[in-house]
C-alpha cells in the first residue's frame, strides 16, 4: 500500500537525520520517534524481527531520555573549575571550538589579563561542557565568553553556573553583565534582566 511505503521512507529518513545530530538530547528524541514509526511500519507489513528490533531500540532511547531529562536541571551533574587564564588546556578548548565560538560571540578575542580575568571550565564527569570567562571590575563581572559545546546545548549548564555554583559570590562579585554583541542570548531564562543590548544579574 502506498501510504505504508510513505511511512517507511519517512521513518528511515528520520532515523538517518537523527544520526546527524550533535546534541545528545535531540538525537535521542528524534531517534525514538524514528524507531516508533519504523516499528509500526514493520509490524504493518509483517516483518516481525525488524519490528522487535525497533521496540528494543525505542526502549533504550526512552531509558536514556529519562536519565538525560533528570540530569538537565540537576546541579550535581555539573562542576565548575577555575583555571589559570593562560592554562594550556583552556587554550586548546578555545582553539578547537574557535569557529563555533565566533558564531555566538563574533568579537571574542582572548588576550588575558592575569589580574582581572577569571576563566572557568564547566565539567560533566570527565567531559568539558563549556567555558566561562569574565573580567572583574570591583564588584562587577563582565562576561568575556560564555560558551557551551554543541553536545550539551539542550541542557542547562548556564543555569547552574550563574544561579547555583556560587563561584562569583566567592570572588566578591555582586553584578554580572553580558556583552551586547552576543548572538541568541539565553539569559532571560536564567534570571538576568534586560538592560538594552545587555543583560544584568544581581547577586546577593
């Protein structure tokens, strides 16, 4: 039946598209939908081994999706480590993700000042989730870089960094200010208030 062929082709196309995703949460969600479509298709045409395989794959996706969603707002899932502004691993991360960083902060150029600049790596297990770099001017911290790697962009590391980690209050910072040139800023979702082209977060 033609409509079954359409369902089969759509399921296969969605399965392939899911494998192209760099964001782990999006990959799992799309792969789950594709498995459900292909399970229905294979059951409808009586190919039971393939139907059973897609049932198992759908179950695996449900398991990992539920775990990922639980960790999405779990402050225990992330760690913030301060590193020296001249740290070689920090420079390596900035080099590897340099092109992607410039898509979101086109004027970013890292020329650190040992006295005023602070650099932080956001870690999940043994993976680097992102980088935060600020310049401190008294009680004000100005964001130089706030970057999350593509794999973790469906999570909320920024919520943890700015609201829960306590790293800035430990530095004596009372206000955090974002750069005006940041593309697709998310700060209104984590408690910052808009002030024209920038966002401001008051701490304590």
